[in-house]
C-alpha cells in the first residue's frame, strides 16, 4: 500500500494510544497491568515525597481509583507516567494540607530559585553512586534535601523523566525545574562529600 494511501487505522497503535483506549473502555485487565508495572515506582516516589511511609499505600490505591475514574482525561499525545505521577502528587499534597503536618511552602513555591549550572563533564552524584554501589548513603543524603529538590532529582534521574514531563507533573516552569535539579545536585554532592569525610574518619 502506498504511504500516502495509509489511513490512521492502518498504522500501529502506540502504547499511549493503547492505554488511552483501555482507560476509556475501563479495561480492568489493562489497569491491572498498569498497577503491576508502576506500583513500586509510585510507592517509592510517594515515600520520598512525603518523607514517611504511613498513608502511602492508601494514597497509591486512591491514585489508581482516580486513574480509572478520570481515564478519559488522559492525553495520549504524552507518555502515561507523567499523568500518573501528577495524580499521585496532587493527592499527596491534598493529604499534607489536610494534616497540616508539613509546611507546603517548599513543595508549592520556589521563590528565589536561581540555576547554577555544573560543568557538563562532571559526573552527577547519581552516576558517582552507581559506580560506588552505595545506595544507602545516597538515600540518607537525599533525605536531607529540601522537598522540591529531592522530588526533582528523583523524577529526573530515578524515574528518567524529561524536564518537560517534570514541569507538567509539578506544574512549574522549565526554568524552575532546571533550578531545582541543579540546586539539588549541588546540595547532594556536598552531602555526599560530608558523608565521605565522616566515613573516612571512622
């Protein structure tokens, strides 16, 4: 068949299109597959975002209920993961507001954020950690970062999302996302150096 004669129906369905179609049809088998694929990542993200494990399982379940309820809102022009993580993030922020246990200033605003670029040749702390296989140490250091920077680093390097996808999740400009990543990397590098010094002295 000539290329110009191909119709929309003739081309292979992309994964986002398949997911969007399944969500519109409330396909429970598709949902079960998505849960199996993303459950661990959602739990990990929310634990880091909230800084605690309690209530995370409830928030994850609520996230999947929202996915099922609002499946028609998913835009298949974009990957599924950012849409899913945005739902989870909104629920987490609502949970924090209801509890009033944590200041949301660090999660909702980014006043005075200024990007400080690192040299392109410098390995990131994540790359350094991967080489050293010291995940426990980097996890401890991540916990000390301000929430917005920790979240940006996790979405960028652990979830491997683009800056544009992160911006959609956190509803912030690209410049703000870039600033959070650069500030987070600088702070994480400093924390890792402190840990190394402490470890070396013991």
